[in-house]
């Protein structure tokens, strides 16, 4: 968390008051919530009335996918088709799959080798099934390989047929220029902890006229679509963090892009057969095809988990970018959708740079990586025997 967000949250946690109550402390809490909502909206290019506060990105994605689907089906039972990209976060894929178990027709749209949506495939679906489509959901920026999706083109294609478009912008908000009104989106997910705020608070930004069926029922808070006591402290910390992230975005994007490109160049020197996944680096910040702070690679002959644990033992925190179910490592669905061989995909390593990252951090990683890769490959050969 950004220190200023921590300070704001701690200050608010010490105050009493439910924002739905009419007494003095309740009205004070409501003022905090609404001022925070206004700041979040302003920084995202939205109206305050568009911002529905949630418990985070996963809840917001579920509210978007299920809520739009249910409302569209209620209006027209033919609209049972849900289009999602094959590289969505599981917070979108799993609700879509659950809807499929309830009778929805879910289509996973293909992507190219760098994870960019196949717009021709989307256009074909819209042409063939336009009257049957409930919604389209496409990540603004991929959480694993950093690919930025053609959101404007998606909106143009779907909007021509009146099909609502949702985008999970969790990785994009505060890191890329995100403007909800300019994007033409109908719904957009954001969360605080990806941009310097606390875990457990986020928002679904929803175009005011879009019908949305609640997932949670209760007190009718948040326009009646997200019941539950509003987290005033979380909302304030979210707003403070987002404000800081957006105001520092131009300079920070340049810094992280430079650091990211140095990291990729260093990885290629240290391990010549490393393969960068997602778009190539080196583009300018304006129109950059990948997130400034994302580096995702595969290392032949290595297991991602071995790399992760070996680096962790040297004080370097990273991830494999893959899911693990029932204790069994599985190749990333994102890499598989990009056409990466399942065996190669098991050697994935995701390195994330952020506000606190420095050149010293990059140097520390590069200093130990050759030995780590050598040990990981030796372990892989031993297990193969």
C-alpha cells in the first residue's frame, strides 16, 4: 500500500459510523464514501453515479458477468450467449463457466501468439449470433503476460449490435490511461490493491442505463445492486491510492518501461534461450502493447515452481503465473491459449515491477538468475530420469 493510503485508512478506521445510518457519525461516514466515490470516478473518467463499490475485483467481475447476463436473459430469453476471451482472469472465466452449467452458451474467443484478441473471430460471432449474445467480456490488460487488448475495437464491433461490453481493468487502472467514458464500455472492473490501495475494496463502474441484476441481496446499498455495509475506510484508501497512481502515471510509466526493458535485456544476456511471452518490449509508453511493469518469460528445461522457490530462497518474490489445483501444477491457460506447448508453458516465470521497484532489484535478480536456472534445469533432468 502507498503510505498515504495507509494513513487515510487508519484515520478512518478510528471513527464510528455506518454510512447508511442517519445519525451524525453515519452522515460523516456517508460524506467520506461519497467524496471517495467522486474522486474514484474523476480519476477513471466516469460519473460518481457510475461507481458501484464492491469487495474487490472478483466480486465486481461476478456482478458484471452474472448481473448483465441475468438482466439480458430476463429481457429476451434468446440472449444466452456469453463471449469471453480465452485469456481472461479466472474471476471472469469461472463465473462464465458457472453460467454455462446453468444453461448459458459460453464462447471463449481465440487470441494470437502474444495474447491479443482475434477481432475477426469476435466479428464472426457477432454476425452469426448477434441477437443471442448477452455480453462480451475482455480484459483491458492481461494479468499474466501483460498484453493490452484492443478495447476500443471490441466496443465498436459489439456496440454496433447493442451488445454490452465489460472489461476487467484491474491491471490497467492506475498503470495505463483508463477513461471509462471515452472507452465506450458498459461496465469496467477495478480494484484497489493493484494500484497501492488495500485488499478487499474495488468497484464496478457501470453505465447508468445498463440493467444489472444483483448477486448479493440485503440492504439495497450501492444503487440496489451491491447490498452490504459500505466500507468507508476502504473507499477512502482506494480513492487516495488511485488519485496518487493516476497523477504519477506519466512519469512512473516511463520509469517502469525503462526498468522493464533493462530487465528483459538482462534476462536475454543471462539466459540466451529465454523466451519473452506477450508483446515485444521497446515500444513507447503511448500506445504501448503491454503493461509497463510486466515481464513474463519461459525458460526451457525448467519448472516454474522450481524457479520460483529457488528465487524466493534468495529473497526475490515472483510467480509462475499458473494455477495450482489440488497440489498439482498446471500450465497457464493464458499460455496455452497463445499456442505455447504445455511442456514449455510449465517453465513460466512472471516478474512484476511496481512503485517500489528499483534498478538494484533488477540487478539482484540478474545476479542470481544463471545459477538458479542451472539448478532448476539439473532438478528437471534428475526428475526426468
